[in-house]
């Protein structure tokens, strides 16, 4: 995995509305692997803050926690912003 891909995965992992399934669809990296990557790449305090947020009610990282009103996991400008593979 390139440094740019790792940076994008970290960015997506920090975004509250981007579920782990979107990361797996785009990069083939499952939730468990994202957690390991975050633990490895972030400072310990940042990792703990991220995990606390993911497991709170604020984050919608898991599709089962999301409102049924949200049917997609990307914005309409996503490809032009970051050249993501998904459209």
C-alpha cells in the first residue's frame, strides 16, 4: 500500500459519515485492518480518541448505526476531490 493510500484510509477513517464498508469497497481493507493501521500510524492518544469516537453515538462508521435515510456513503463530488475509485 502506498503512503498516499494509507493517508486516504486514515482520512476516511476519521470522517464520521464514511463507514468502514466504504473503505473496504475502495481499498479492500476490512475494519479490523483499518483499526490496526490506525493503531500503527497514529499517536497513542490520537488512536484512543478515534476509537472512542467510532464507538460513540456520534460516529456513523458502522452501517447498522446509520439512519435509514442515508443511502450512500460518498458525496457527489468525491471523485473530483480525491480521485476515488468509487462513483
